[in-house]
C-alpha cells in the first residue's frame, strides 16, 4: 500500500491544494487567480509500508478563462 503526501512545500501551497493520501489525487481547496500567479510547482512524496519513498515534482499551469 502506498501513501501520498506533500513533500517539503510552503504553507501557501497547502492552503490551495490537498492530496488524497490513498490515491495521490490533487484537489483544489481555494480559488486560483491567474493575475496573481499562473504557475505552481511543488513536490509530492509516495511512501510504502516498507519504508521506501519516492518523490516527484508537480506543475500546475493556471489559464485565464475570461480573456
């Protein structure tokens, strides 16, 4: 069984996104504003019950829909 979580990320990322620990699905928990920031890059961690850990980098690009 693999558990997913944020790596070493700033609190600002944790206020905007959540990670489902069983599936690794990333969900938005607050609104994003293209004019404020158009790209988010952060690390995720996958850990199994045997102590092995894997890391990946996630990039989320925000598009401006009203232009």
